[in-house]
């Protein structure tokens, strides 16, 4: 019997990357949200400036699903709290991100 796992993994990877199905879109969104969750749990001194911007760039990954959008909002709020406690003007960061996109 021919082993087809390699082809199946290859196909699933491209489905994920291209967001071809609802499941792939969910997996991709969770992948992006998980990165921000990791940042939110890391010591703020480890954040780089680009990471301030990145917390405001998740909308495009979750707009297709109301629940994921709500989860994104909560993760973003936690990131904002962390930035504000680190002395970052989140209004300025948000403005900078909006004008660059």
C-alpha cells in the first residue's frame, strides 16, 4: 500500500497557507493570535518596537468569524495594557499602524 501521508501533509499545508477553506482560515487565525498571546505573556522588556505595531495588525486574519474577532479584541486589550504599563502611547501606535496600512 502506497504511503500518502506526505502528499496529504503537503496539500494541507498549502490549504492552510492559502486559506482555502473555513478550517484553514481558523487555523491561520489561531496561528496569528497565538503569537500575540506569547508576546503578551513575555516580559515587556523583550518586546521590540515592531511588536507594538503587530498587535494592531490581526484584524485581517479574524474578520470572517465573530468569535475569533472577539478573541482578537481581548488579546489586543491585554497587549495595550502591557504597552501602557511600559510607558507606550498606544493611541500613537494605533495611529501609526492605521496610516501605514
